[in-house]
């Protein structure tokens, strides 16, 4: 089993009744309720990793990402974005130390392209970017910390807020550890994890939303999200991001909302005042424990405050209903 691959991990999960798309283990409603009220363990098959190794790895990423990497504590974790020269997000990451290296967790559908894009900046830097061949497992909920503490001598758990933790493991280690995890937490699919991200107001860039938003539209500069440093120096798009910050109120923000039907990320949204012109897009959509669906949506703040936001076409349907926000948007 020491040579197990990612495919071996997927094959193993299939024997445990994980659906082919990774959304659930066959009981989606119960999994969502467990995500809200108990503790879940999730094979994060919709996320992947990039490893940055070499003596220049920290400086290299510090000069490319929106957050401070050089001063990342050995036991710390950062949330950060990678932007175009126009300040539009190509990816969002959680990143942390793995020995002398750095690991970056991101949406799996953009991992190959982002690995290639970042590699274009290496030039003469002493850094190597690779797919580490690891898999991610998520732990979340009221008992997640106790599970994490029990594993402390075997695996490092990366806290990502809201009683949520990431475990980065070899496929062999994941297969070996899964029975223990499943005995202590309810196995759940990625739909439940996405709902937890929505509840926490945690943005994630996927292929459909690349280049759609500047960091502030996804609330990344707010302390509760903590994805932008304004003192770290230059990076691609830094001038646009800084100008957005200092020249006035951000016109579009990310909100948590209820939506009557599941629509894909990147679906355009409209308000009464925007008319035929879209003024934002859906970021993340997931089924909710109480039924229906919830989402994170970037939309013009004035339209959101008026309470008339529609997805897909002007006037909808569906119509979005804003929910209590997990932090102060301002």
C-alpha cells in the first residue's frame, strides 16, 4: 500500500459508497445535518495541492501572492490569492509549511493550470513547483478538535477557521486512517464541506470564476477572511488591489444568501437597479441542512441592500434571499 495512488484512494472511497462526483456518501440530508450539528469527515476530492520546495520558495510565493508568506510562522496557515496584472483572481489558496517546503491547497479543477502558470515565474529562482501526490481530508464540527488532538502524534491538522481542519496525507496513509476517522465522525461528501465554507463566508476560486473578481469583492481584505496584506510589497495586480482599497468604498461585496435552485459558480446575477447589466456572480452554491440551497454571491452592494438580487437573468427566477452574514462586511 505504500505505493498507493490518488486513484487507489478514489477506488477505496467508492467501496465506502462515496458517489462518483464526491458529493455525498448516499445520505446527503443526514450528512448536511451532521455538518451543522455534529462532526464530519470529508474526502476533499474537489481540492488538490501544489508543493513549493527550494531555498527561494518563501520569497518566490511572497512576491506572487496577495498575503505575507515570508513571515508565515512554522505552525501557521495563510489564506491568499494569485491575481492577474489587472488584479483579478486566478486562484485562492490555503498555504502552510510542510517541513522546509510549502503546501498550497486550491480547487482541483484549476490545479494543473495554476501549477503551470506559477512555474512560468520561476526563471532563475531556486524553487521547484510540483504536484505532491497527496490527498486532502477535511474534519469539521463540534468534535473536530478532539479528533485532531487524538491524531496529533500521527498527522498534522491545518486549522482553516470555523472548527474546520485540513489533513494532507499520502493516499496510503489516507486509506489506513480512514476507518478510524469514520468511527469518530460522520463521513460526508464535498457538498457538506461547501456548505460549511458558505456558512463561514470563505471564498474559493474555481475554473468558472477565474478572473471574475478582485480580492475585495470576495471580502479577502477583511480580518475575518485574512487573505490580503497591504504591507508586504508588490505582487501581480497589487497596484489595482491597493487602489481599490484606498480610493473609496468597494462597490461589490460577497454575501451569503439562500437560492431556490442549484446554479453553477460563475452564474451572473442582476439587481433591479442594474437592469439588463449583470453586477456580480455566484461564487459557491451548496445544498443546505434546512433544505433548499445556500450560496456565496458577489453582487453590487447597493442592489443587495435593496433586497432584490436575481441569478441567471434580470428579474429571475431564481431570486436570492440574503441571510445573516458570518462577519461584518462594512
